[in-house]
């Protein structure tokens, strides 16, 4: 008992020995665990014993507070909870980016770009095969080579796709394993909670248990974002993601359950609630499996979908070399397996909207006042030579200062096969146009002699090369000259006084089916007829005796009216502007200034998420895009007459819908079966509906058509020829011969059309874009990993500085406590001597 006796002093010394001994035990424990992961250094909390109030002989009235020694009140570990929280927050981010970086590097290796085994190389190789066919369309080996290269591209894309799918399966297995690991850790935490609660009830701090708990929490933070709270009994409640998995010793285990769709990949649940994880390697595995890898698989799906559909529609528009096969797909279509679970990706009109008559060619338009057109003056003197393509040619002249109305009056009084007129464009504006009710203006050639008359009137022009002989250079010796034009031979007799007009008459008498000779303004023009498409290159002149050489036959370039523009006013027989509405976006179309191809371009420019296209033979095409999950997912409204003319639908019985701009052409909310019935006349392509967190899987259906694969001679090469018609529906379509390689040339140019990524990228750009996107994403992941690594190391170093064992400090403490121990022992020795003195020496007087 501590008191003021010598035995009290002895007890005080004994307590000092015990205190120092216990402190030495703590030092020994720290040194022994200096390299133990997760260990926190411990310190003894030394406090004084309660003092004893006592009076003394020297101070009997005032009690003194007599100290009674020391004790170890507790042994505590040194830990900074704030640093622990920071470390775990950064740790799960670091492990997230570390996992993303490693897997992105693997994905980059799978794509093998750039390299001879990459998709871009094989794609370019396939296109090189087309160039070989264009060079020699009769070369069977080149066609076989094209098919082989296409099959190699297919094989490579499918192999890459399957490897990405295998990586997803590996990640799914990893998720299952991580769930088991996490459950094991949570069960261990529950056991620690029970032991901590018991220890705390006994007023003892379970330092090593708390270290073990913190070590497990550190490990858990690698996998997912965690949040925990500690109650008064020392137990923690733990939340992973947004679900509580531990409360005291009660565990709610994570469950990895298969999805009821797709390939049955795992979703993580606690009970019946799905766990939403935000960070850590487990989140990385989920993101990689369901988002990142799926994104690149979908990029391949998009590439394959548009490649096959675009390539097929062009290929079907041509003939093979011998003209025996047309309408054949080069690749298999990506048709949906089940119409009930599909979406409409593409509609192509059933009509080849070409070969119809050109009745209108528009010039100046959108003029508020009629006089803005009729009173406009020609600056210079000039003339236009009009040729009907067969026999009739006439020049119309104007003088400087003449108005367009003067020109129109002259044309009207000349009794030609056409006229120039002004017309009401819509309810308030006017236009100038060339019209003909009897002749197809496409068969008319109009040469502008001063080069700006058509420009003054606002007409589009083109350059045309014409054979010309000048009157001033016409000096031919007398004699008989043999001339042959396109195989037709004739003898031209040149006598004294033979003029340029005589030569024109001789040419027209002998070669009228191929050329028309016209004399105007001291020039002889030899103009190809419509049989030769007004093309000088299709006129082969053989001049064995040198007639044309003496006359200095040469080529001059003239501005000619562009009569080839098949504007919508000719197709629809409607000149007023109308609107097409896609979703909430309205686009005004001027049919007098817009061709079918320009209509597609104009609709694409507004970026509605729906793409419009035209095949080589003018079939109008509507496609869904990536932003719409490849579904035509917006309501399309416009005049019914337009969609009927394009071959999408048949006209209904209500004529008021013909130019009703609110007519609903396509409602995306209709069931697939209803859409198929509505567009039964059109060429539709329904694709499989997207499954959540899964790729589209178009690549799995990617194959070269078996007919083409077995017989490469069925490859389309010839553009063919359509017969003129009266209703802009070219039903008669015939081959022109193996020398015509226009279809293959169009296919070759297809790689540069911006059709992918919502019309922003061409095939040539798209594959490079995938590689660039992958590189940027991988580099971003690497930078994020490096940044979080730096932060984590800083926090870890500071954390270790606080909780880690310093051997130098422990050695100093050991010496300190050893000296204290020795001193306390010396006190006990001294007191023992004092007690011995009292017992042995005091009170012996008188014995």
C-alpha cells in the first residue's frame, strides 16, 4: 500500500520498475514489428498515481500531497485518421487507373496499329485490289485477289472482335473473384469487430486488432470506394459503393449474379439491391467490360455496318463484266435475327430517279420584284448558239444594253423548241427559267459566245470543248479529200471558191448523226450530237488527206448552259419551295435549285442524327447514325408527293397530302412490324436492337457474299445504262460492256465519303480515328495513374512518418526506459537498506 511509510516508498519504487518494464515491452514490440505491413508504432501512456494527503511531524496542521509513483494508463498506437482517409481515397483512384492503363495497353496491342496485320492496312489492301480491276476489268485474277483481300479483312476484324469479347469474359471472371475476396475481407472485419467490442468493454485498447482492421480497409480500398464509421464500442460499419455490407458483426455479403440478357455477365448485388461502385480496380473491371471495350467493339460494328450497307447498295447498282448479273450484294447484309426485337436502320427508295425529261432549267430566283429580272441589262454584245442535239441550230444575239426581257422576246419570236419565261416562285418571289413542253432540254446544247450571258441571267454553266475552224484561216487547196468520222467515210470535193459554209453543208450532209456544223461569227463550229453526249472526245475524226489540217481545225472552250442538272422541280413537277421536318428541325428546300444529291447534302448539313445518301443510279437512302444507336429515331415529315416519287411509299387516296408539309412519313415509335409493312415497297434494313452494356455484334455477321466468294466473276464493274423515261422511274437498265468500270470507280471513291461517326468521318479517316482515340484514352489513363501515384506516395510517406517505427527513436526510448528502470531499482535498494537500518539498528540501546 502506498503511504508515507518506508514501505510506501518501496512501493513507489516498485511501481517505477513496473512502469519502465512495461514501457520496455512496448519498445521491444515496436522494434520487433518495424517491418510488419500495416503496423502502427505504439507508445505507453504513463501517468502519475493518485497522491496521498498526509500530515507530518513538521507540518501537522496542513496535509501534504505525497506522490505515490507512476503507472502505464494505456498503450496507444500512433495513427492519423485523416491521412488514412486520404490514402484510401487516393488508393482506389490509383488502382482504377492502373487497371485501365494495363488493359488499354493490351487493347492497343490487339489492334496492332500501325502494322501489316492491322485493319487499316488490310482495308487499304482491299481498295488497292479495286484499282487493279479498274485498270483491267477483264482480269479474273484481280477479281479473285479482291475477294481474297476482302475475306482477309473480314477474318481479321472478326478475330479482333472475338479477342475483345474474350477480354470481357476474363474481366467478368475477375469481377467474380474480386467479389469473393471482398466478402472474405468483410467477414474478417466482422470477426475483428467482435473482438474489438469485447476488448473495449474491458477498457483495453486492442492496438494490433485495430492495425489489422486498418490493413484490411487499405486492401479493400484497392477494389472499391469505401466509407466507414466507428461507434462507441469501437466497431465499424462499412459501406462499399452505395450499399452497407457490415454493421458490427452482421455481414451483408456481395453477390455476383448473372444478367438475364446478353452473355450473362455478372452484376454485383447486396441482397436485392444493385451496388453502384465509383472507384477502384473493381470499378475499372466493370467499366472496361461494359463501357470501354464495348465502345471499341461498337466502333468495329459501325465500321462493318456502314461498309457492308454502302458497298452493297453501290454494288447492286452495277453489272458484272459480261452483263449477266446485277442487284447482287458483295457482303452479307446485317439483317436482324428477329423482326420483333429490331430497329429500322436504313430505307432505300425503290425507284432509280433518273432519265426523266428536263422541262425546267432555272436561272435568277427569289427576286422580290419581277422587274428585278426583266429589266436587268447585258453589259456586252453577245450571242448564244442553241443546238437541239440532232439537226436544228440557231443563234440568238443581244446588244450591249439589251434587257433580259428583250432577250426573252427574241427567243419567243424565233419559234424555237424552248422558251425563256418568268414565273412566280412562291407566293411572293419570282424566278427566270428556260422551259420546253416538247423537247427534253437535256438534249439541248447552248453555247455562250461571250461567256457571260448565262451568268447575267443567273444560270449554271459548264465548260464544253468544240472543234473550231476560223474563217480567217480557211485556205484549202482544190481537190478531193477523204474524211472519216466515227467510222462513217465521205469524200469532200473542194473546188475554186469553196467556202467555210460549203464545208459546213458537206459535213452536215455526210455526218449528221455524229456532228453538227454551224457557222457563226466567222467561225465553223463542229458540235457533237446528243448521240455522242455533246462530248468532243467521243468524236473520232480521221483526216488522211489533210483537209482539216489545212483549215487549222483546233479546239476552243466555251461556256455552255448546264442542262444536266436534274433538279427536283423536273422530278416533282413542282416549283414552289417546301419544308422537310426531322424531329424539331425544319429544312426549306427550293426544288428549282436543288438536285437529289444536293437534297441529301442539305439534309445532312443540319446534323439531325439521320444521314441521307444517293446511290449511283439515284435511289434515295435514309440511315440511322451512331448518336441514334443506328436507328432512324426521329419523326420525318414532308410532302407525301416527294416520298412517293422517291419510291418509299405508294400514294394514298387523299390528294391533300401531296404537298402537305405536316404529312408524317416516318414515325419512329411505330412497331418494327408496322414499319416493315408501311415501307414494303422500299428496300429496308432492320438490325438487332441494342442490348444494354453489350455491343451490337454486327461483326459476328460480317462475311463476303458466298456467291461472290465462289465466283468472283459476279463482281459488279459496269455502271450500266438507263433508258430515258417520262416519269423519272428508270425501270429499263442494261449493261454497257466490260470496258465500263464506273461502278468500281465509285466503290473506290467511297472510302472518302463522310458517312461514319454521324457523317463526320470517311472510311479512310475513321480507322485512324479509332487508333487516335485509343491512344488518347490510353495516354490519359497513364497520366491519371502517374498523377495519383505521386499523390499516393506523398500521403503514404506522410502516413508512414506518423505511424511507422523509427529504430533510432526506439533505441533512444529503450535507453531512456532502461535508465528509468535502473533508477527505480536503485530506489528500491536504497529503501531496502533504510528498512534494514530501522529493523536491525534502531531500538538496540539497552539490550
